[in-house]
């Protein structure tokens, strides 16, 4: 059974370190992935990186509520194109948001929970979520790369909030 993990906040030094590659695939990794999934959904997030739950490993989970749930071990962005500015938030940085430039299209290579290699192409908000979470694996928070801080405000009725938010959904 999955357990909720405590999400650490931006002042924790672990969030500012590079993560280490996962080399052992087994029940411990599977348990962590299950716990991360449970924690992300409980926090109403769209993505979560292992460093955010105090584990310095290259692991992320993502669900943008449109493309389904993904768990990635040792993810690497191998191709990117375009750039757009979008507003991001983060479960580890509550109450703050920022405008962040991100690639509009990316290709990610990663391993699944069993170590099998995969490739994923993503664009738009879906790509933004992966970039945000992979940045966590490199010790980078959105606050390190934002060009302008923003305040949370009411969402226009025609645009679902999740289209703008990375890290948590209101």
C-alpha cells in the first residue's frame, strides 16, 4: 500500500542539489514510485520529483490530467524546440508563482520502474510539466529561472486552471 510522503520546502538544501542516477530497480524503487504517485494526487499536483520528498534520486511522476499518469526513472531531455512563457507553481514553493520560459516541444528518454528504456514526445503544457520536474532533478526550482513573479488570482472561466499550473492544481 502506498504512503503519503512529506513534501519538503524550497529552503531545504536537498532541493538545490543534483540527483543521482538510479541503478537498482526493484521493490524499494517500486514502493517509492507508488508513494510519490499517492503524494502527488493527495497534494492535487500535476508532477512530483523524488527530491521533493527528500530522496536524492532521478525519479519523477507526472499526470497533467490530459495525457495520463507517467513515472520516469533517470529522465533526460534529448531534444527541444520552440520557447514560450508560462506561469508555474510548485508544491515545494507554496503561495508563489512565476513566469518561466520553457521549450514548447521536447523529447524525453527515460526508464520505467523495471529499467526498460522509453522515449516520449511532449508539447505545450505537457512538455512544461516534464521540464519543471526534470529541473528538480538538477537542483533547479522554477524560482531560479522565472523572469517575473506572479500572484495567484482567479482563473478565467474559459481556461482550466491546470493549463497554467505546474506542481499543483487548484
